[in-house]
């Protein structure tokens, strides 16, 4: 019976070129760049989402500054009326000014106030409102409305 022998050759370290190490380092560098880029993008998206939220907060504060005088019917034809700023909540604030603009006659047949002696008029008002939020987010709104009432002859 014949015996087979296999010989293995072991290369010395001097003949190895280290290509695996270089390829591994290049791949690690590429993965690091991709990871850092992803982190920067995520940070920027969080900042953008926060800014959008701050702008939305300012928008809502300006809308509130319009809604309050309308709900309270806090307006007059003789002078401007103001909604004061909030006192103790620094980043969130709102203020508005309601101004009488003009009076427009309305035909009696278009609207009846139950009176026959005076004409009906539409009193036009403007509300200028400003709302602020964190990081100097600001929103300015203007809304016009009218109130129908009896006019003088």
C-alpha cells in the first residue's frame, strides 16, 4: 500500500503584502464617512423639524390674537383696541390691534333689524396680529370683518 504525502508550503511574513489590511481600512473609512454623513443629515432634519414647530407655534399665537377680540367683541368705532402681550411666558407671545375702518350702508331690504326709522350699516374693522414663538419665530396676520348694525340718519 502506498502512502500519499501532502506537503504544505508556508510563506514567510516577508512575502506577504498586507492587502487585506489595506482593503479593511479603506472599507472602514468608507463606513465612517457614511455614518458621519448620516448623523449630520439627521441633526439637520431635527433642526428643521424644530424650526417648523416654532413657526407653527408663532402662527397659532397670531391666530389666537385674532380670535380673542372676535370672541370678546372687544372693538369699537371710536378708538383702536389692543390685545396686550402675555405677561409671564417669554418665548410665546401674541398681541393685536383692532381698528375701525369705515361704514358701508346696507339696503333695508337686504337685512332687517326690526326697525323702520334707521338705515342698516356694516361697520368694517381690521385686526392686525403678531404672534411670536421660540428662537425669534414670528407670524403676522391681518383679518378684516364687519358687524351689521343700525346706522344713524
